[in-house]
C-alpha cells in the first residue's frame, strides 16, 4: 500500500519508522511518504495560512500550497487515491473504516492545522480522488497529525503480512463488536490475586465460554452503546 501524508510538521511521522509499521516499510509492504506542505509555497516565509474571509478568530490554511502538493502526489501515481482529511467535523473512524481503507492501494492524508483548510481544497481534491473527512472522536486536537498517526496504525496493521500472526488480529476489541476478554499470565497467584482457575483447567470449551461471557459483561458495563446496535 502506498500512503502519502501532507503536513507542516513532517517530523511527527518519524514515529512510523519503528515497531510493526517500521518493519512493514523496510519489507516493502508499506510505502509511506511524508511531505512538508511548506515545500509547496513560493514566498520567503513559506506561508501556509492567512486570515479568514468574513472575519473571526484564528487562521485558515491557504489553498495554493494544498493544490500543488496534491497535484504533485497524485500526478506521480496511476490509481485514483482515497484522499483523507482528518477533521472533527467528519464521519467517525471505526474498525470498519480501517478495514475498508486497508483494501485501498493508495491513501493520501492531508493534515490541517489552525482553524481549518480553505473549503475549496476539498472540492478540488474530489477531482483527483475519493475524498473522506474523518474524525477520531468527539474531542478537539490541535491538528490532524495525531489523528493520522492513529489511522495509519489501525489501517496498516490490517494489511496482510504486517502483523506476523494473523490470529492476533481476530481476538481483539471491536473486531467482533465486543470488547476483548481479560488476559492473564504466570504467576498463577500474584500479590494475593489469583488468575481465574478456569484458564488453568485445560478445558478449552470452558475457557472459550468464560471468555465470551467476560466480553459480554465488560461490554455491558463499559460500552453499552456497542450492544445497542
Ligand atoms: N478531533 N478527530 C477528532 C480529529 C480531531 C481534530 C482534528 C482531526 C481529527 O484536527 C484538528
């Protein structure tokens, strides 16, 4: 999968060089390229923002550097990409979104900062690819970078071969609509706390039934919204 990221803080994405995704990049499963939006400016100050038409607080990202960055990135690749702008005003990102996007050959992420990006950038991007505005959740961030880090990790680990043991992908929170069951390892008693005896019983059916029950109990307790749908 090819992933392009456009940001005014490209070094934030250095963290994608470590762990599973870093490995996937060295083995060629993932081709991640990070672009500095300021490289697509032409003035001495490398200006990417300006005051909002109509007045108001804060600054808006200018359309011209975005247009040049998108032309450069999309022009050099054949398929029509999915172009994602993280935004608190977008659709909610879920495991289903991650799964859908993990099947795309090319993703482009545009990280907004300040009060947002000139709206015409989204219209223009729709000429080059399938545009998605995506929110991580109902809270405020200073920019799209941290949201893109989370999305790239959630999507990247679903690409076949990125996670070594594919079985570890299925028994996880949200893959079956429920929260994950609790896990224990040795010692069987730690600081007076016992691991559930059923897990040491060797009875695989009983273990599976107990884990399912724990998933339901936890989900009812912590995330009743998941059981409602
Ligand atoms: N808050 N998801 C939740 C987000 C967000 C803020 C963003 C981008 C995605 O940028 C400011």
